[in-house]
């Protein structure tokens, strides 16, 4: 095997290593924490990435549902066109097609709303978790007023993101 077809040294060494999934996750977490500590990236960037991912996943689910409903409307439209061409009354098929088109539009609107809710839930949850960590670090976790305020904030987040709860 000549040098041009041989894998790089690092790749060869890595193939000899056996790491568990949790070890790999820990290595990645350590590297990210080091980058945050060094100021190379900020924690907000990670929260934004997570929120974008949640919104994208929700949009993908919505798109799949919308495509299915739109396809059903197109099939019904094709059946109506064929029935009309054969001289049959296609009024019921055309009514069904209009209903399917309306359902597809509703699914698209609901999907966009769910995507926005999932993104909001992800952002609020991340900020709330950081706030809890900061309160703990400051030694304020046992203060009754802080506990009441945190419970109220948690309830408000739950209420604000109730639509996203089933999604994420």
C-alpha cells in the first residue's frame, strides 16, 4: 500500500481505539466546555443551535403531513378530471378535493405554529435551566421567595409552551 492510498496517521490511530458512546459524548462535552471557557463560543450559540434544530424537526413533520394531504387532493382532482372526461358528474369529487386542499392548508399553518412553539420552548427551557444553575451557584436556592418566584416562572413557561409539549 503506497502513501497516497493509506489513511492519515490520526485516522489509523483512531480506528485502533474503542470508545463507548458515553465516552465520545463526554469528550465532545469537554471540548465544547473548553471552547466556552476560552471564549471561542458562547453558551447562547449552543442554545440557538438547539432551538433551530427543534424548529426544523417540527417543520419537517409538518411538511410531511402537508405533502400527504396535498397529494390526496391532487389524486382526487385527477379522479374528478377523469370522471368529467368520461361524462360523469364529478361534483362530489370536486367538493372532496376542495376539502382536502383546505385540510392541507390548515396542516401547513398548524405546522408552522408548532415549529415556532417548539423553538420558543427550547429557548425558554435552556434559559430557565441556566437560571436555576446560577441561583444554585449563588446559594439562593433555599430562599423561600426565590423558590416561589422560580416555581411561578416554571409554571409560566409550561403554560406558554403547552402547545409544544406534545411536539418535543
